[in-house]
């Protein structure tokens, strides 16, 4: 009787194996690789700033007729790195042979990370700094220091904006 | 009455052999084949403003299902984690895919916790069949710069 029991158990086990096979499975592995390299993008709402003629007594500081500039800074930078926006000038304001020092141009700002300053032809001045990647939007409003001593004329100046995202 | 053990074993073997012969298809394990090409999926660096969705080259999936009777089969994919570049990560849910033909293939979003269905059907695919998958990465200025990688596992299963 004991021999019969062992054989029956063996039979049931074998039958289970043959009628209910284990799930079949096949796998393959792929690698995703995303090159999210450093990027920097700067957008100004206008590339021209115009100051109207004004009485120096009534308007010692002239605001631009074109209103504030909207500055949009976009950067994809390495972790913890400093993103910096600077302004530089390579000359003074000129009208023919007449010159007005570029330091008569100052600016104020609004927006996180943006800071006010004075234009210089000696060194680039910082308009804003931020840490790491992201999008930052602010406004910049220039002011021109008016004076009776300036020779009449239309003065122009080119300013260079540089955005660096390491 | 005492039954000789040797006779019972012989009978059991004979009966098991009959069962196997009587149900040959259900008794045999399914034969599955799966391959993909290429095995590296690359997303190029792109301006998020002009390329908000970065697409990969097409990944060719070749699969074959045999001895599956009328049972279901499923192809799934599971990511082994988020996209990683040093200490920086990009959530793997920013990677989705578009697959053809549909059916049996379907589009979806990668997950690192739950295997996502890529394709599925019933019965056999007697001949090697193919599908095409294009992966898509949601681009952003907020990502930390770096070269991100992660592995994903495709699994073809028949119960």
C-alpha cells in the first residue's frame, strides 16, 4: 500500500508538469542616452532704445521713449553653476565729433536676479545672475543723465549683451 | 489487495505519456523570440523652444510567438530608473513613445515602477513580425546640463 501511494504522488506531479507549463519570457535591454548639453538664449523685446530731447532742468534724468526692455534669459547649465548676463560698450555716445561719456547711461531693473547698474566702456557690467538652469524674465529701464553742456545732435551707441551659461 | 509498486509506476508513466501526446500544444512551453535594433536610443541636444519634443531614431522591434495556442502574449517595457547624469536626474516619465502598427502596438509613457504595455495579442505570430517605436523626450530649459543615460528592459511574455 505504501508503494502505491508513492507512485500515485509521482504520477500527479508529472501530470501537472505536462498540462500547465510555466510562463515563457524573453527580454532584451536597450540604453537611453540623452545629450542635454549646455544652452543659453537671450531675448530682448527691442534692440533700439530712444531718448527724447528734454529740458535738463525739468528732466535731469531722461527715460526712454520706447519704455522698458523686457529681457528673457533662458539657460541650461550644469548644477550649481552661475548664469551671468552682462552689458558692455566699446565706445561712448557719439554724434559726429561730439562725445558724451557712456557712463551717463544707467539702468534699473525689475525681476528676480536682475540688478541695476551703469554702462562702462572699461569693463562689462552685470545685468543679472542666476544659479543653474531655468527661464528668467525681467525688465530693464535705461536712464540718460541730461545736461546743458552737451552739444546738440543725435547721439548713438551700440551696447552688447552677453549671456554665459557654463 | 496489495498492488505491486513497480506496476503502478509503469502505469503512471504510460498515462503521463498519453496525456502529453493527447495535449501536445498545451503541454509544450511557448517559443518566444524578441530583438530590437538599435539597442541604444539617442536624443540629440536641442533648443527647447524650437524642439519641445526631442525624438529618437526609429527602433525596430522583431518578435515571434509560437506554440501559444489561443493564449495571450504581451510585450512590455520597464525603465530601470530615471535618466541620470551624475547627481542630476530627469524623471523617466518625460520619455514617451509612439509605436506602429497599431494594433498590436500602442503608445505609452515610460515608468520605472510598473511595466508598460507596448504590444499584445492572442495566439501565435508564426513568422517574425516587426514594429517600429519612436521614443520622445519632453525637452525643457529646467534640465541640468549633462549626458543622461538609463537602461530599459523589453519583456515578451506568454502565460
